[in-house]
């Protein structure tokens, strides 16, 4: 029996063939320079049995969707017509040789085994492959492999456990593709043609995307807060007592007031009392431990701790995955299943010079099963190392940084909590209350390997008792000023996008890069003297064009702003409904296309407002 297996990337096809072929692989060249056909024999433990297997791959999407010829040219129609225009599938010209290879290899195959990435996009690409194969062989039997890393036993188990393609996920991607093409094209043509009379924009494409604009909106909103910020004076009360030659500072419960006279009168009343009374002394244990690593956390923490952009982090993570070094890097799951052999993964790290001893200690006595987060996408485990890689086997400093971070995060998750004792003391001076707290670290545990976080002990507090009267060594009414919030860092932007449902865990970096490429925003060093693990922290500043686009659409007065996250978040929820079988692709498109068409009509009617804000005569 002949079986054709198709992976999403050439490196994945090669890895699968090496594993399933047991080293006995015959390689055939194809017309695509990056793709090869790998011939092996493999015995499946289901109906296919002992088979002659060819493993090949695609390189992402084979099919692209475009408008009919009469709508392709920018001046061929009113952009409004694009909302109702028919779209047609065509083979991506760069993928023609791959398309032809699948046609040829499918002709005499009994079965087609899809090994694309296990996410929505991978499910859709799998369907593209199926449709091509069935043009050559309509009766070919189709199976789908579920896997999330390239560890040997994991791949072998996946080969023996076939699934069906999830058509609901396929429909969700198809709906999203049609929506993005129609709305993106209509608004992009509208913006570009409307603003091109402005000389600096004459040759620019002013693109629109339903994720691009909310992402831009976050940056502009923070920029406006910074620009409009006016520092205000405030007043507070400072109280200090001494203990073992250490000064213990108590913070006013009111924190601060913006009325000097009010604070003065309160302070004057407090001065009538020589001593303060201890109201409460609370001692409680504190602990912390990171959750298993998701894609969003990899990007948030990576930009913060490593000083690498989210786009570069995801590119590196994808490379590490295709080489078989880490698990699939696009996952929302923050909990390990109970049946995963975490000890064997830890064991692979024991020979490293930096973290080998720590890994060995986990195996000896200190291993703890990672705590479980709230998310499990049922497709992928949290991001973790699959095998050990020496530093000199990685191509760049940044590759090593990302791999090291993933390893350290994984080992940290398998550790005991960092433990501390916190003491909080509340005192009353006159009619006012003040508090102080101290932290004593008892056990570092995971912090010994997770060098990116610091949790330090503070000055120990006096052994006060409730009801005790204490002497105050120093009191003062102090003046301060409020500080500007600061521009958005990439870590903060990623967090805002994730919370508001802008993009998916795997596309957030792409949307950020898009607004940079379009020159809607730019990055600058946040503070030359402020670094994270010796890496510069960057912040986002909107360009004049970026500000004009957001302000222009806001002044048009939509019921729901294009630069706010609500429209896209609503759309993502509707796509999830398709995946859950609660809605259909057709229902989704009818509703969402109508909604954006109405927004477009209003924008077109009030285009002068957009031009005015952009200073276009």
C-alpha cells in the first residue's frame, strides 16, 4: 500500500522521515529547490498496515485568494464594490512546483496523511493539500496526524493515531481569509486613493487591517496620555522609626492628597500625639512560581527580559522547533498533561555547564509537577525543550538567548515555589493610619535557575505587638509631583493585544511588525540607562501619519471606532463560535461584511474629515 504524508515545512518532513524510516530513507529531488520526497517503509498499526510511504512537504499556504479580474485594478471599481465581489482561489505562483509534486505523488497513493501544524491555519493548509490530491485521485483516503514536537516517540505515537481534519476550524480560517481580503482591500484602496494627493504619501500604500488599526490605536492612545499629561503637585506624610540601626519607613494609607492645606491640617493634628499605636501585625507566607510557557508569555517575557522583538522571537522559536529543539511554539496551553514524561525532558539537560547541576537536583529530589494554568487548547503542550542543544550548535547569540530562556522557564516550572515570609504592620498616629511591610526570602528554589526575576529580602521589621505604643523618630509633610505614564513598551503592547483579543497568540508579532513596516509607528530606546538583563528596552511612538489615521476615523464618529479593539474582539469570538459549531461560515460572513460595509459607507461620505486631519488640501 502506498501512503503520501505531507508536512507544512521541509525541515518537518525530513525529521518525520528520519524518525519513521529508522534511518533508512531514500531521497528524491523535486522541482522545488527546498522540497524533497523521502521514501521509507513503515508499518501503521491501523488499516494501512505495512506501507510504502513518501513524505514530502509544502511551504505554508499553496492557495491564495483574489478578486475576479474586473476588480483587480485599483481604479477598476468603487472600493465599496469589493465587499460583495466574488473571490476565487488560485495556486500561488511560487508554490506551483509543490502543487504539481502533490498531484503527481497522489496519483497512485491509497492514503494521504496530513502532517501540517496542529492549529487552525495548519488545519486549513491540510485541506488545501487534500483538495489538490483529490484532483489527481478522488478516492484517496485522508488521515490527519496530531503532534506538537519532533521527539522520536511522540512522532511514532502520532503516526499510529490518525484523526480526521476538523472542518469547523477550516471554515473559521476560510471565513477569516475572505473577511480580511474584502475589508482590508476596500479600506486600503479607500485610504490610499484618498490621501495620495498629499505629496509625502503619493507613492505610499496606506494599508488597513482589522488587527493593524487597534494595534496602532493602543500606541496612539498611550502617546496622547503622555502628550496631554500635566504634572500635578501632591502632598503626603512621611513617618519613620528606628530599629536595630535601620530606619523603618511607614506609608500613609491615604497615599497622597492634592490639597496642601488639607494635608497640613491633618499633619498638624497628628503632631499633637507623641506616639503611634500598633493596630495590627500580620505575618503570612508568600510564594511564587511561573506557569508553563505560552506563546504570548514567550513574546511578553522575551521582549522584556531578552531585548529581542516579538517578531524575531517567533522567527527564532519557529527555527528551533523545525530543528527539533523545542516543542511547537504557537500554543495557548499553560498546563502540562499528567501523562507527559517531564523527568525525561529534564534528564536531557543535565550535561549543560550552566543549568545541568540544577536539572540533576530536580531529578534527585526537588522535582515538582508544574502548576496548572487555566488554558488548554487540547492541541499543543506548553512550550518546552525537546532535546539538549549545545551553545555552539545554535547559529546566533539571539538563538541561544531564546533557547536558554525556554529551558530555564521549563526547569523553573518543574521546581518548588520560591518561598518567603511577609510581615505587614499597621500603626495609627493621631487619626491617621500608616503601614509598612517587609519580605524575608526563605527559599529561592526556582529563582536559582530563573535569572530573569529578582525577589529580594528587605529590612527586617521590629517585633512589635498589637496595641503597643511606639516612638516615632522622624515625621515630615512631603511634596511630590505626579509622573507621566511613559510610552508603550513592546511587552505592554503584547499584553494589551492579548487581553483585548487582537490577533491570536501566533499573529500578534506580525501585526506589530506591520504597523512598523507601514511607518505608522516607530521604536526608540526607552531609556539609555534602563536595561533588562543588559538588553535595551524599546517603546513605540506613533508617526504623524499613524496619529492622523486614528484621529481622522475617530472624528468621523463611528458607533464603534476602527482604532479600538472592540470590533476585532467581537469578530474573534464569532470565529471561535464557528470552531465550536455554534455558527456557520455563511452566517459569519453575512453579518460581519454587512457591518464593515456600513462603516465604509460612512467613512466614504466623510472622507473630507480624514483629509483635514491629515492636512491634505
